C-alpha cells in the first residue's frame, strides 16, 4: 500500500513538473537540456505507473485473501475450507488489530521503542511473540 501511494505521489509530482515546464521555459525547468528532461520524466512516469499497478494489485489480492479467510493457493486450488471461516471484519481485525481506525494504516502503530530499549538493556530478546 505504501509503495502504491508513493508511486501515485511521484506520478502527480511528475505531472505538476511537466505542466510547469510547458507553461514556462524548458531551460529554467531543469538543469538538463529539454530532450533529456522529457526522457527522464517519461521514464519516471513509466516506472511510477508500473510500481503503482503492481503494488495496488498485490495489495488488493492480500485484502481479498484476508476478507475471505483463505490463502491465494487455496483459492487457486478451489479447496473447500476445513475450518469455520471468519466474518470479513473479524479477519481484518485479527490481521490489523483492534477496531477499525486510522492506526490500521500507520506502520509504526504497534512499535514501542521504550520496551525495545528496556529489553536491550536487560539483554533479553528484542522481539517476542
């Protein structure tokens, strides 16, 4: 999800840069010559689009798997589950933790620096399960 968002951000910035270059002088737009600037912007847009597409599809399939409580291999094999499937929100809660909130998209929500520092001083394991 984060790579998809960063790729979308890069595409937006590239679009703004392109339109500002078109409105103004190309020589003032970049330290490179205008043809080199266009080539670099085309490569950046292509790379951003490819990363956005790939990571958005991967994110979508992972959310789909979580909601359906099955792995992609189980889905491809069309295996019937031998367990009682959870509701969609129960699967999301078990993966992301707790009730739905903005903390679900925060990569540092479960990170507790003080506990890690105390364990490091005591010589204990850094991470526990």
